[in-house]
C-alpha cells in the first residue's frame, strides 16, 4: 500500500533537535523496512523547500537555498513522486533558489 508523505514529516526528519524527529524518523524507517512504497507530491516538495529556507525564528529549518536544494534532491531520490499537472513542477524546479514567475 503506497503512503504519501506530508511536508511536516519531511521537515521533521531534517532537524534532529525537533521533538518529533524520532517519531517521524521511526515511522518512515519502519515503512521502508516493511517494503511500503513512500511517495511525495510536487506540492509537498515545493512546500518543503519553502519551509527549509525559512529562518528558524519563523518556524523554518534555516537552511540555505543550496542546502535546501540538496535535501530536495535526496528526497526525490529516496521517494517516488506522484504526478501533478503538467509543467508546474518543472517550472518551479527550474527557477532555482529564487523564483520570479508570475
């Protein structure tokens, strides 16, 4: 049975100091060990990158755009990506750290 990971799960697995880090990590690891298919959506990836680059003082992860990009690459490699409307994700991903599409 496939599971879709939410943005909060992805974000909590990055910061070991987060109180819910152990819960999120154990849950994802248990699903992976049991052979379950874990998926993300383009929307979740976009939300994750937004949270990742937000300062910690504003409930973000405080990562640089480059660090957030590297983490996004790891997420894309680790989990399947469900399709979205054609073109939306490709435009967003091509923007790099700062997107100015209207």
